[in-house]
């Protein structure tokens, strides 16, 4: 409505209402028209994906400007059809830049059309913004004006390698479209698989224009290969054809693994229901967008406008790319949007091309800077460019089941595979990634994880090389029939390999090929045989091939199945202990010294105890005391002590000491007997260093790596002698170095074990021993057989099968003589008897303390002397003849016992009593005191008539070795005066 019409209408309205209406109209009119900025679009029109992406761009700009109606700029889209060709895309872009002077181009629709547009944009400084060109090869153009508003395909290779490693597949085959899109991901796949030691056996490139027959021929070729893990990287149009043909010929069945990249996984809605049915059991790596309100709102609006058409990732990226471009153009609204139209001078003959006068946009640098710094929360997540592209941090792992996708896990950068994004998870070990995915349905509708490879039914037999040996034929022996030329290959290594292959979960046809020349001689060393496997001449090598680091560069070894190590073997000599001093050999010097010191210590303890208990012992001379004590101590060695000890403490100590001597003498006797009777074998050389010092000859096996190892250890090559068999090795030992033989041999434990089994106890292994990984089966690098064979080797080595094979080929080893081979003398040392001597010492200390305590107790009590009262006078006639009565008080008597006297044990005949004689008065009560009162006299028992010669007189108490005290007065008829005591 114009202002004139408004005035006409206002005449029929009230005045105030007219003014309000005019004011609102003027307020609603923009003060200034928005700047129209031209932006070109180069897409394949009439293509479902491109058409939906174009709709997403229009929706993005419409909704953006509706919410930002105050912006000074508006994008005016100029759409050009690339006609699904590279030339059409290039012509469209050139037209938009030269004729339409667009400041930016959104497109192209695929990676094949992108290179020319990128160079064109770089030359004219017009940013090329692509939301669907994902090939990593485009980065090689190094154009700052190329903006990738999407993820490139290299971002998903880590997720693919994590899946491969989690299921332990060792070989894969990528199937890709033969163009820039398909080839771009290959270098990144190769690098990722090398890190996890996965081999790409074959690369299957399929042209976009291939017929069904050509695709079928390529798939049949893949069927003849053992690899069953395929990674498909192409778009849905070619992918649906490939998958349909693969299902037709039976390649989507048990044992196969199919993994599709996001090229198909992100666009499965375009494949139709039948295409999804064919993908039953497939795994897919799909771009993941976190759920946000922006994405939810867009999905709602999208369904209202397009009905059942599903919103895919490319449409989300197109939506965000348009928003980012609108924001960036608004930021540079003050910049000149025109082009520099400088023409290039051309000659008349050179008419020039359309590129000669290509214009340069003034706004290009500023717009590029604005695009690289713009950041906002879009429908695909945070839109922020890094190195000119969006970064992918999360992928979703899907499993196709019954025409529907099912999420089985996720892959997160710096974390790996996880089941869910709800739990905050840190880094996990890739070895446990199998448990980080939910259960998967595999092709063939099974939940059992495919092993990833199989031997095809029409495959040829594996050519297994075996060494041609002249000796040690227990391991490998190759014989040829003289009439039929039929080969017979036997040995321990052959039996182990045959057993392993019979226990494999699948059939593996193979045949043995001797590593020999046409005339039947060995072609070379083991290293050369291993290298022939690396060159592809053989499919594996079986035999006594040692696992070495330098060999593992060329082949993969299965787990070892033999004993490991490399050792020196030398002759032994019998050294029975003979000679006049052999009786000293059973005990070490320390034990002899400790035993002698113990005898002296026991003697000192016996002297101490006896000195306190025996008066006769104290009265003896000191030399007699010492001789008696030590005679007693040493006589306990033979248990020849007869005289009973006076002291309880002596007897207690002797009991413990005799127990120790019993153990010591028995051990001594047993050791001495062993030295005199048992064969003692000791090596002639005790250590490798002795071999170097003496400069003797060393033997090594022909073709073995031990020759190089000996030279590395510093042995002179002129001193190294070769042998082919145990018999040759034996002959060299018998000749010794002085006659051109050897004094030691350096070989692997398995060979030495066989040699010693044949010659029993004549040779011994010396220190040091060197590490080696034992015998192993060799296969080409990356062979899937290695892991399965290793598992079977573990099964037979942990069971009884390996023991049975060893008994079959090395049975002589069990019949060797049981001889003692030692490089040191067997002696009893003081450590073995330390506890016994400690017991003696502790017991002796305890007895000393007990004795001192007892003595202290007696001193505090003292001697008790009880004096009985004197008998009162009587009226009788007894004792009245001389008027006095003698009263004898036995004050005390010390009884000493000596040895047997007069044929009687004890000392009764030699007992003496110390008597105190007291005289009392007669009946008149007169006291008579003379010189005899209170005399102490020694009375022999013969002078005292005792009724019982075995007991003291009445009133006397006699205790052996104690004081005798009188409790009654003993009247004596006659007492010999002291002057006559000596004459009695």
C-alpha cells in the first residue's frame, strides 16, 4: 500500500487513527535496502543428494535472515548445474566468477570435480566451500581458499583399525571406487594398519563404469584368496551393485567380514530396502552428530517440508556451511565486493583463453579470514574450522540387522572403542576392545566372530621347506628311496608340525620340500632357508630353525616348541675324595673350628659346676682338675664317660651336648661315606672365561648361528671347529685341542640334551647360559597361520602330547646314569648346625644362672644348728663310779665320699664325725671343768659302736655331702683324746 492510498483511506477514519496508521507504515518500511551479495552454487542438479542439499542451503539462509533481519547483507544464490561431469563443474565455476562475479562458491558435489575449482578459486581469491568433497587428496593442493565444511575420509581410519585390531584379524582387502574419492583414503589405511601389524594382501579397485560381469569377475578373484575381511569405500550407487553381486555369488555368508566406511553408512537411506537386506551382518563406520536442540528443530522442520525424506549428514553440513558463509559476509559488509578487472595483454596471434583475464575478488582475503575464524553451534555440532576443515572426534559403529541399523558402539579420539557415550571413559587398552562393543550379528546370521581368513577350496598346497641335515637326525631327517625317488621326511620337528596341523580348526593342505640342491646336498644355512620364505619361494619353513631377531625381520615365527637357551658343554672328570687327609673333608674349616671351641666351652662349664659341688675336686691340683674336666668333655664324643657327676647342672648340660654330638657324628659319617664310595664328577672347566684364558678349541654345529655368536663373544675364529653330528662332536672331544679336537662345544640346549642323552654322564654344562627363543615354524610376514598355529602349539606343550613326542625321539636320555656332577666340593658347613650349637649355649647360660640363684638362696638361709638340752641327773647307779657323765653333742660333721674302699661303694668306712665333747658334774652337782671341755675331736666310725653300720647312731642325722647335726645327747663310754687321733 502506497502512502497516497493510505492518505485516501485515512479520510474516512478519525484523525488520531489516521496518524497512527501512517506512523506504523513508515516504521515498518526499511530505512535502507540490504546489500545483495552474490554467491554461486555448483552442484549436480536432478540428483537426489544434491537437490536435498540445495534445499538445506535455502532453508538455512531463510531461517538465518528471519532471525537476523537487521543484518546489512543478504546472500543471493546463483545456482549452476555441473551436469555430473568434471568439465561441467569447471565451466560453471568459471562462468560464476567471470560473468556473475560471485564472492564465494558452494560446491562442488564430489571430490572428482573439486581440484579444478580449488585452483580456480585460489587464482581468483574466491573461497570454494564444499560440504561433500571428502577425499584427503584435496589437501595436497594446499590452497588456502578451499574450505572443507565436512570431515575428510582420513578421520575414520583409526576407527576402522580399532575394529580390525579388536577382533585380531591379520589381513584385510580394501575394495574401493577407482577415482579420487576411493584412492584418497588408501595411504591413511596403510599407515594405520602398519601400526597394528595388519597386512593389506590385495587392493581391489572397481571403476564407477564397471559392468556387473566385471564386478563379478573381481569378486571371484577375491574368493580365491584366503583373506575374508573386506573394507568397502565407495558411494551407495556403486556400493549397492557390489553388495548385491557379492550376495549372489555367496560372499556374504559364514566366515566373511564386511565393513563399510561412512561413504555408504552415512547414505544408507539412498540404497533402498533391498540394498539393506543384502547388507545383513555388515559393520559400518558412521559419522556421529551429538543430539542438540538445533538438530532436533531442523529434523522437525525437515519432516514437515519433505515428509519421509531423511535428513542426512551432508544436508546438515550444507545447512551449517550456508550459515557460516552468511555470518562471514555480514562481518565484511564494509569491504568492497567488486573484482579487479585488469586485462592481460595478448598478441593478435594468441587469442588467449577464458583464464587469461580472470578477475580477482577484492573481498577474498577478508572473507577467507572471516570464514576461518567463525564459530557457532550448528546442527552438526560446533562449527569451527581447523586447518581449513572440520574435525571429527566421534564415530558410531553400526551393525546391519534385518534391514535396520543397530548401534553396537562408538569410537572416540584418544579413547578408542566404547559401548556407550553416557559413561565418562578414559583411555582403554586396545587388547580389550572386543569387550567394548555390543554383540554383533555377522554374515550368515551368526554371532561367532569370523577368524578373518580361510584357505580356498581350490588353493594349492603350501610349500613347506625343511632343512637337509647330515647329523642330529632326531630332529629332521630327509631320506630318498633309491628306486622310486620318493621322499621320506621324519623327525621330532616334523611330528610336532604334523600334530599341530591335524589339530587346526580347518584343513590346511601342505607338502614338504627339502632345502637341497639337485644332487641332494644342503642348499645353505638356516638363514638362507628363512630368506627363501621371505622371497616367496616357500610358504613356510619347518625344522630345527631357531627364532632369532635378525630372522624375524623377514618372516613371522610361531611360538617356540623346544627348550630355549645356548650353552657350553665340556667333559667331566671323576674326583673321588682320596688321600691321607680325606677324613677332614666332610666338614668345613669353620665347622671344625666351631666344634673344637664347643668342646672347650663344655669343659669350662663342667669345671665350673663340679668345682662348686665336689670338695675332693676342689682339693685336687689345678692341673688334675683341668685334665679330668677336658678328658670328661672329649670322652662324651664317644659316650665313654663313666664316673657320675656330682652336680645336677653338669648332668643336665651333658645330656644336651650328647644330643648335639649324636647328630654331628652321624652327619659326618654319612658325608665321609659318600666321599669314599659315590662317584664325584666335575667339569674340566668351570666357566666360559676359563676357555678364553686357556685358548682351547671350541666346537659349533654346521650351519648354526652359534658361529657368529662365538665370534661376537671374542673367541678366535681359528679356534672354532665344526661338527655335523653327535658322533663327530664326540670324536673331537676325544682328540682334545692338543690333537686338533675340542675341549668345549657351544650349541643349543636341544642339541646338547640329545648329545648328553647318548653319552650319558661324560659331559657337563657350564656357566654362563645364553638366551635363545628355541625352535619355531617360519611363515611369510603377516601370515594368518601364525596365530592359529601358535595356539595349537600351546595346546600340545601344555598337555601330554609333547611329552609323548619327546619320549619317542629322545628316550635314551632317561637311561643315563645318575651321577653327581658338580663343580664344588660337597661339605657340611657351620650353617647347617648353627641352631644346635645355639641351643647348647643357651642351655649352659640358663644352668649358670640357676646355679647362682641356688647358691644365693643357701647363703641367705645359713646353716641351722639345733642344740638339744642336757639330760637331768638321775638317782640311778649308772655313771656314778666316777661322778661325771660325758655328754657328746655332734655339732656338725661334713661327710666326704671317696672312691671305693674295701670293696664297698660309698664312703661309710671312711666317714668321720666332728664331735663336740662336754663334761658334766656328778650327782652332787659339782661342775668339773678341765681342758677337755668343749674340745672338738675327730672320731673314726670304728671307735663308735653303731647298731646299724649303714646308718648314723641314734640322735645323729647323716646326709651325704651335708652337715650332720645331733638332736640328742649321745653318751659315749670312751672317747679317745685328740692326741691319739692320729694313731687310730
